[in-house]
C-alpha cells in the first residue's frame, strides 16, 4: 500500500513538473521547486528522470538576473512521445498522431467502405499507417473520440449524430477494450475534448464555465470549481436536447423543440423558409454556420431575422443553464464562431432579458478562439494529464471518459 502511495505521489509530482516546464519554457530547477512547492532535491531527482526518459531536455545555461551562477533552462522535448487520436465521425475515421508537446505530426482521413466497421478499421489504420510515422514505443496511448454519450454504467454508446446501426457492433465498448493490446485506450466524447482544449490552450481562469459544441449536434461540458463535471464521456448533460419550444418540431429523441432540432448546423437549411429566402444561399445542398455568417455580414435582411430568432432560442436555454449552474463564462465553439458577431451580440442582449438577473448580468458569452479541430489536441492533452501515469503505464488500461 505504501509503495502504491509513493508511486502516486511521484506520478503527481512528475506531471506537475512536466506541466510547469510545458507552460514556462526555459524555467530553471530552482524556479520549478518554488512554483510547485517541492524541495530542490526532489525536483532535481525527478527532472533528471524526465530528462533520462526523454520527456524533458536541458537547454543549457540561460540569462541570470544576478551575478551568480546562471541556471540551466528546461524545455519539454519534442518528437519524443505521441498520443494517437482516432475520431469517429459519420462513416469516416480521422486518425492523428499528436506529439505530447502539442504538434500534430500526421493526419489522415479514412472513409469506411460498405461492410467495414469502426473498430476493425481503427486497428488497420493504426498498424498499417499511423505507426509508420513514429517508433511504436513512442506512443503513450490511444484516444477514440466520438460525438456520443458513452454510458459506462450500461456499457452502451448513444448517439444521434453517429449512425450506430452502420457500426454493426453492438458491444462496441467491449470490442474497443481488446482492440489495441499494446496500448492504454481512452474512449472520449468530443465536446469534453473541445472543452479541455479550451481550458488548457485558451488558459481559462474562470472556475465555473460552460463549453458548448455546435457541430452535427449540440453538446455541452461544464466545469465547476475548476473541474470537469463527470468524466469526458458526455454522460453528465444532454444540453442539445434541452427543449425551448414544447410545440416545436419533433426531434430524433422523441421530444419537441430541442436545441438540436432548432439551432444545430444541420437544422439551418430547413429553417430559412420560416423567414423568407436568402438569395446567396439558394440551391445550396447544406447550409453551414459560416454560410449564414457570410450572408449576415452583408446584412441580408432574412439572414438577420434568422440570427435574431436563433439567438433568442439559444439565450432562453442559456438563461436556464445559468440558473442551474452559476457559470461566469459560456464559450460557443465547434462550427459556430464563423456565424459572427451579430449573432453573438443578439445572444448577449437576449440573455439579459431571461434568467435570474443577478446571475445572467455577470456572465460573459464568447466564441471559442481555438481552431475548429482543437478537440483533437484536447483529447491528447486530456489523456496525458488525466490518464497517463509516469510510474505505471499499463498497456491493458481502458478508460471511459
Ligand atoms: Zn431532442
């Protein structure tokens, strides 16, 4: 028992040190000790191990403010360790090899052929392609990312955007668990990965914040007191199925007027006719948030009216969200940022009219500032920060969320 505790403490300290070096390139051992409240001896021993194991590199002496001995500068080592991220979307697998220092070094998109399934194709993409781009022992683990609710309690995956029958695999969780025997595997939900990326790479300081992912569906991840509620499995909230109109259109979930059926990207095309026609978008097979954003930029009156209605619908849901959890920051991410500022300002104004005034007045609503594929890096970072263990990287480990 004592040994296990010692290993846990060592793992926690090594993670803290790696994270400090990652966030403060060039930091010295003395500064690391001070920042992490660890003794200089502990820091020195653990940094030596991080260097020995090629996680960190000693860049030699740097500048010193005093006339004393100049301290050595530490950096995280690049091209040394990787996490493989496999994103399953409709009939497609996007496979990425991401350096734990943050760089995506290889990416491919594979379209499933009729009769193929996600698990067997993920195995073939990994061994036939992705692992050709690094030494396989440099891979710390594999993340499989889906837009779905991964229900660990019932061993099931629910998705309204990923066509499950096509997957042809009833026990997808069981199959994933044994698919990659050489590596630890984490099965993650995409919105949680987006939210984690936002927290880490956009350096969010707010302890209570919500991240909303607008892509094929609408998902949300909440951080309360600095921690993600639940794990990254998408099983804590179903914000996309929050109804703002009980007489609204029927949603695939069986309810009426869910956000997903009203303001998700696939819903846009069908809603234009409520407001008229937008000549610049006529004849387009699909309408994206970016398409609607362009029409809005040029002040198309129908696009403006549509923006106002969508913003009102979202604001109602956000007002209620803020009443349940007093989030001080709400980030709209995924594909919605290109919709633009007119929509965002409408949401902000409408939010003031709904919800508990004292709370909604203190809420900041903004778009994500990260790229729309930031969830891939978010998955890598989540795996490394939450599941990777410096003292026991068990290849048979399987994590849901
Ligand atoms: Zn629904």
